[in-house]
C-alpha cells in the first residue's frame, strides 16, 4: 500500500522547531532539504511525481487528526487490510 502523509509547510516547520529546539530559519532550511530528499528518492524509485495524490492508495493530512490519531488510524487500516488478505487466501 502506498501512503502519502502530508501537512502544511508552516505546521511542519513549527513541529521541527519544537522537536529539535531550532530557530525558524534553521527549521525552514531543514524542512526544505527533507522535502527535496524525499521527492528525489520517491521519483527515482517510482518514476512518478512525489506528492501527486493520484500516485498513492491513501493520502492523509496529519494536521486534521494530529500525529498520534493519524498513526492509529493508519495502523488500524493496515491491520484490517492484512486480515482481509489473510482470510481470502
């Protein structure tokens, strides 16, 4: 299953500032670098455009539910898919 987890840029910057104790300028630089690396990796291995919702089975905006609830939702969904697959084999 291909999942894309997104959040607005400003939210990701502030989250990085909290997690790493960084100033805003450093956090902006880091988030941009991480996005660039993720984009390059994804596009290299898939030959698809990173972030295009049509390229994923599921897209989740983690700011809607928060990180913990988003993770719980995804874990539950994946367990259910796995159980469904096991019962059909």
